[in-house]
């Protein structure tokens, strides 16, 4: 029900995030290896791979009861990759008050793990009941607060310039065999400088050449 009520932009982001987990997180791994650390990868992926290695490979090779070093190497490769991300730390300063708040946070005081899971499940079904065809509108818990999603910033933001538009120059149909389709071209580079040379004073040789040319033109016209 919640997914159907999402705006198109947020729904596309959700679908792209779902694609990252398909085919054994293939796209996620490609994305992870294309970025520069530091980063915090999804740890559950590594635990799943280690579990498959532990379950699908024997500790010892029969019949001589030899140690299966291939299994250990595979696990070591995964733990080594985890340690590489751990070694690249963020340049962040510790905020003691926030750390103390998170370390001492106890929202379910006196409850066991099973009781907490049951409470969260019941609260989830209360907020979004299962197998319903019509959404139930309820009153807001904090109606006096303006709680709005910040949304997704588009490229029209002031901090992000828009891309330059493409310039299309139509080709001459006489030179290109009658093709009138516009093609994406770049403006031609001028072959001559746009500024005059530094020395524009006529020299003696230049004046002599100019005078001779003028005499020839006068003789031809006469």
C-alpha cells in the first residue's frame, strides 16, 4: 500500500535500490568497487558469503583428513576485504554527547528480545495493516509539527549547474548527398587570428609592392 502511494521519483529510487540486491548483489558489488573509500558497506553480504563457504565446504579433506586450506583462503579473502574498509576511516570528530546518548539509549527497558520483537511486529501491523485494499487515514501523532520529507534534489538547484544544451548545425544538402537531417557538430575553429598583428606599420618593401600593384591595375584599366 505504501509503495503504491509513492511519487514517481521516489518509486524509481526504490526500484533502483532493489536492483542492487538481485543476482547475489552483483550490481551492488560493482557499485562498491567503483567508489573511493572510506565507506560503510553492507555487512550482511559478507556474513552470507562466509556462511555459504562454511556450510558448503568441509573442514578436512578425506580420506587422509587433510586441512582444507582452500576453505580458509576464501574466508580470509572476505575478512581481508572487510579490514580494508575498516582501515580507511572517516575524517570526523567525535561528539561526546551524541555518543553518550546512543550508548545509553534503552527504549525497551525491562523487555526481553522476544518481547521487543513482538512489540515491533504488532506496532508495524497497527501502522500498516496487512491484506487491506483501502488505506485507512489516521490522525497525525504530532499535528502541530511540520513534518515533511526533504525529497530528492534535482539538477535545477542553484549549487548544481544545468548541462549545456547541444547545438545542432544542419548540413548542406548539396554537399552531403541530400541529407537534410541535423547533425551534432562543434563550431568551426577560425583559421586566421581574430586580432591584428602587433606591428601594423607598413615597411619599405610593403610600400614598394603596393605601388607596383597599383600601377599594373591602372595600366590594365586604361
